C-alpha cells in the first residue's frame, strides 16, 4: 500500500456507491464579498453582483438540491459542551480558522464527482471562499 504525496483527493480516488447519496455542502465564505458586507459587496460591479444572485438561484433550482439557510455571522454563535453532566455555553464560534461558515445546502447526487461539479458552481468557491462536501449518514 502506498500513500500519495498529493495533498488533494483526485475526483475519482474514492469509493463509488451505486445508489444516490446525500451530501451537505458547507459554504465557507473566506474573503468572498457578500451583501452582508456592503463595502466588500461594492467591490463587485452590478453585473457581477447579479451573476452571483443568478448563480445561487440556478444552484437552488438544480434537481436534487434542497436549499439550506444562510447563517448569521460567527460572532452570533453559541458553542455548547457538556462536561461531567454540566452544560457549558461559550459565546461565539469554536473554530480555528478565519473562514466563516455562511450557509449550506443538501444535494442528493449519484456520486461525489457530481457533488464536486455543483460545488464548483457556488460563487463562494471562486470568489475567495471554499465549499466543504460531506456525505450525510442516514440512520
């Protein structure tokens, strides 16, 4: 068995499942301009802004996509832990990155390649953010 030195997974380098799978696509905004930050949003031309709206509208209309909701900024988060039976809450997110999770969607697809193709269409992926794809475990 050899370990690939590449830090990325090739699109066909995983187990293929025959049935449709559900994937959660987590939208990490990174430095992506959004309407929630009017100053950053203004760096995009009106045509670019409309293209972002149109892209999200098309993604939400894609068969197999269940649109998720946008999320409030990270500073509005509350993190909950239970330690020795005691509930502990902490204001704010508990993340080690500067990227904020801004939203999500659920996508039922044939395989990971199809989910990757959809993720590449999400504007945040090309405007400074990233899309994390996770298969959903169904119980």
